[in-house]
């Protein structure tokens, strides 16, 4: 089987996976105990008004009709309206997703730049004090829960010294998002809010590429071609970055896709701690108040980000490593 | 029968055991091989200082968990006093360790629970979640990974689509939804974690066994007519065991972290004390702003200590079984 048919097959799998996630999600939310309408319908409402409202949400139809309508809407990216605020779910997503992306991408770029560099160095200088201290730092960073580090940072820098804001993305009275997303991002106030959560996340995510890069370097360094490079009289620095590091980068690609999955999942916690109005926090709140449409919509966004990244990682893996065969 | 056994022993003593039943023989030999490998590794593992310290830490937590009722000074879920109606925060008792005049080592929470006792009992929840989840995730993941990698084709496809699907589910949000559906208790959190977490072990083990399958020693075994199970258990499994243990000990860490996270969000088991629920309570009562660090610092340190021990044991094991890394 050639590369082209692999791509086609993998794309089909992508679609099937998305469908499966959607289906499971549909089932899960309908298994959830508690009446979703109890949050929208006040007790003063008449029975008639209540029934009409339930009818308008389509909650009285047989499950399979609800299911097909759900799939149909999924394809056209119509996630319905929030039970809670009556806003279309796509609007809710459009409001919260960029906030999460800014935070996550900032943290990820910092984490991978530092993590890969330190990983290369610690693999190269194996057995040195530098290696030991980086590995221990990386392990510590990955061992303490991010939300806990977030709490401590808030306690020390927020509550005690008052250097960073205690919550949110913008200060009250600065206009927030009414001035447009990009205008908001490029203000000092936003940066001040971004620093703490981004730094906490970067510190946590840094450990993963670091450790993987280090093991991968150790593996590559024991191969013969490194000796050949030495025999050719190449400079150590050239061998380290041009030959060893480039070959060691391969596992980082799948690792990064997996890590970004964890990042999206973990966004729930860091956003809760810092009250960052992102999509993860919104999802939790929607689950807690049984707001199916918003919970489903935000969950599908989180899930499809991961699915799509895994898809890209798979394609990249086959492209970058000629030893991979498509059979 | 006996004669046959004797003759085969004289020529193939290193290949065959005394038993004549080939089926049992294979299983026994596999079991013995694994046991020997494990014993050998255990000996080497305990040589390293950081691993030894980590094991002592874990052992210490295990002791605390077992003897929790004797160590704890109060009942963790019994209010030590009743606050005035509507006033929650003024009944805050400061820790006696800091010189305050009270009978509570780490003070009490704003709702009147003894923090030290909660911390001690929290060990039980953390260890239970960590160990049970890790054993199942590493076990299921390894088995699936080996089978998928070795058989390839349709089997691999089916299993990996399942793994892909699970990878499409973000960890914490899925656990949150599952726990919301199943009900917030510790067993449901463990179950939700197992359902999702075996995916990473399966994927790594599969990619390892994919490349192992192409190695000469596996080809040689195939040509020699070895059965599938023989190749998987004796040629592939021993080679991926380090990864299994690595992911197992990382699994402990991830499970403890995830439980803490889910509890922190407010979906923890209301009838069990865990370090996550302690942190959640401290945040709910704004312990941060009041500077009541003795409430929220200790649970985090405990989580960190236990999790880093898991990571260090895993790494120590990885270095031993993969001499290239040393």
C-alpha cells in the first residue's frame, strides 16, 4: 500500500473517530442524572409553558430522532442553543476558544523551546551535574499538579505581594472583549494576566519534551554514525545539534501531539484556578449545570483538536521516518 | 512416556522442563522467565540511591495509609465544633505546630475539620487510586499493544482505532463527564481513569512491538515454528517490560494527579477525604487570600512527594533495563 492510500485511509479513520466521539458523547449526556430543564425552568412556570419549552428544545422526541438530528447538526457545526443563556453554542465557543488558544500556545512554545534545548544538552552531557539537576527539575515540574503550582503562585505573588492579578483575563473596567479580541491581547493589562498561568503551564509542559529528548539523544548517541561524525573530525557542537539532535527529534513529534492532548484536557484545571475564561472552564461549568448543548459543543471542540493533532502526527511520522512502511 | 522424557532431557535440557505437557510447560517457562527477570531487576533497582529514597517514601505513605486510624488525631469527616449559623470563617483554628494554643496539629478548616487527620486519611485515597489505576492501565495497555503490534493487519487496525478514539477524548473533561454520569465516588473516578489511561501504554508498546517484530530474533523464532503466544510472551514481552513498568509507575503518578484535579474541580467523593478535596475546600473558603497556608500547602506537598517517587522509580527502572541509557 502506498503513501497516498495511507493518507486516504487515515482520513477516513479521522472521520470515523469523530463520529464515535460524537456518538459516545450524545449517549453520555443523555445518561446523566438530573433533569436538564430544571435549570431553565423556574418553579413559578405553568405546566403548559414548561411543556412548550421542553418541546422547543426537542427533548420530547424519541432518542433516535434526537440522535440523527444531533449528527446532522454536527456536520454543519450547529451545536444548538445553550439551555442556560439561550445563546447559540457556536457563539459560546467563539468567545472562549481564542482565550484558551492564546494561553496554551504561549505556554507550549515556551515549554518546547526550553524543554528541547535542555533535553539535547542533558543528553549530550550525560552523567554531569548539569544533567542530574535538569532531570530532577523536570521530574519535579511534572510531579506537582499544575493547579497546585497555580494556587501557590497566586498565594505568593497575588495575595501576598499583589504583583499579579488574582483572577481573570482582563481587569474590570478596561473594556475587556468589547474592544475586539486582538486589541485586547496586545494590552499590558492582558499580558499581566497571562504571565502567571502561562509560566505555570510552561514549567509543567517543559518536563515532557525534556525527558523524551534526553532519552532519545542517549539512544542516538550510541549509534555508529555519531562515531563516524567524530572520525570525520566534525566539531562537537555540529555533531550535537546537526546530527544527533535532528535524529533524536523524531519521538518528540508523536510526543508533542499526545502532550497537546493533555494540555487541552489540563486546560480545565489551570483555567479554573486562574478563573481564565477559556473553553475548558466553560465546559466544566456547563457539565455542572447540565447545559447539554454547551457541554457537548465545547467537549467536541476539545476532542477534535486532539483527534486532528494525532492525525497530523501520524502523517508526519510516516513522512519523516523512511523506515515506516505502510502495510 | 518416561523414556521419551529422559531422552529429550539428555539432548535438550536447556530447552525443555521435566513436565511432558507441552502446554503447561510453555506457560511455566514463560512465568519462570519473567520471574527471574523481575527478581534480577529488583536487585539492581534497589541499588540506586534516588530509587531507594523513592521506595522509602512510597513505603512511608503505605504505612501511613494502613495505620491511618492510629496516626490521625481526630476523625477526618467529623466537625470538631459547630460554627455560628451563617458564619464560617471566624471559627478558624490555627495550627498548634506554629505555636497556636490549640489541640490541632495543623489547625482546622473553616468548616471545622482537623487538617492533620484529613491529610493522613487522604493518603489512603491517593494510594488506592494510584495503585489500582496503574495496575489496570499498564496491564491492559501492554496486552493490547503486544497483540496489535505483533499481529498487525485487521487486529492492529481495530485495536488502534479504539485507541485513537480514546485519544480523541481529552482526559480530564472525559473523567469529569463520566464521574458526573456515574456519580461522584472514588471507584467511579478510578474506573473513568482506567477506561481512558491504558491508551498511552498500548500505543507505546505497540510501536515497540512493531519494530521488534521486524528484528532477526523474532524472524528466527517464526522460521523455527514458534507459536504466536510463544513469540509474544518470550520474545516481545521481555523486551517491552521496561516500558510497561515505566508506564505503570507513571500511571500511578498520573492517576493521583488526575484524582486530585477532578476533586479540586468539585467532583470528588464527598464521603472520602482526598488531598484534592482538601485543596478544593481550601479554595472554596478563600484560604489563599487569608494566607492560611497550613491548609493548602501540605496536601500539595504530599501529592508531589508521592508522584515524584513514582516517576523516579520508573526512571530508575528504565535505566537498568536499557543499559544504553546509563
